[in-house]
C-alpha cells in the first residue's frame, strides 16, 4: 500500500510514518519544508506541500491509496508554546484545510482520506460535544496545563469535522484521546466512535505511538469510512 502522510515531521505524523514503514508500506512524507531532511530509510519519499492549496494537494494524490493528514495550525511552530499560540490565533484554519483536502479529492475520488483531528468534538453527554461546553473544556484543559483560550482551537477542530460530514468523499476522522503524549507502543487499546474511551480511572488517554498503530490499522482495513473514530486505553 502507498500511504501519504501530511505533517510527517509532527508528533503523531512522524510516528505514523515509522509505523507504516515498519509494516512494509511505501510512504510519501509531506511537510511544508523538506529542505535539510535526510532520511535514509527504505520506501520513503519526502515532498513539500501546502495543505491550503487544493491544486497542490491534488497533484500529490496520484499513486496514493490513502492520504493521512496530520495538519495542524502549529505544524511550523518553534516549540510547544508556539504551537498553542498559533492554534488559538487561527482556529478557522481547520475548516479551511478540510475544504482544501475535499476539493483535491474531487479529481481523485477513490483515494481515501484520514484526518487527524482533536478530542474536542467527542460527545461528553448524548448530543453534547466537549467543545460546546465550557465546563467540560475547562475540566479537560486545566489538568493538561493548557490555557482556557485553547477552547477556540478545540472548536475549530470540531468545525473541520463538520465540513467533512457534508462530503460524500471517502473520508475518516480520527479523534485521539484527550490526553495524548509520546509514550510506548503497546498495540493494545480500545476503539470507540463519538464518545471518549475511558480507562478504569475514568481517564481518556493514549500514546502517540498507539495512535499511529490505530491510524495505520484504519488505512489497511477501513472500518470508519465517512465516520469518526477514537481510541483509548
């Protein structure tokens, strides 16, 4: 299988690349700037891309079976604080990126798209998503040490999902657990739909490594076409 990964130098994207290569797939790794990238692994090609330019995205699609987009407003950030600042400053970019990706797929309707989104669009109660409840937003952001202003970014990611939901393209949206960080690849987690997957302590958590496992699983064996899914321990 030939898998494209947008945001291939990011926290989750880089792990998706490693997971896909480890399973024997060919990977085209996309980033804003590939200057200076030296990657000697087999079966990987690096290319630059502008996710907000549907023409350039469409030009990159021939030959790809699946395109996994890890695009985030902070992909070009200097550090985590800069990532947070950029995400708060431009939350609407999630919907813009979703429209660009869907536009690109018009000329390649058989190419599958998997978008790595956020947990803010998950339901915390029937019919109520986290991003629409300041109480639940605060309860999520405060333990993670994120400013409450980050709620704008959570709502932006939710809007990106809603754009996808209007499309008949072969899209899938991945909401990771609320607490996602570098960790261990266990390959053991539970899969859910529109509600967070909670562990025995009531926590929604996953490692970036296991998120990559779930994403490549979905690329290989699609279960959530035109749907969202999530995972957690």
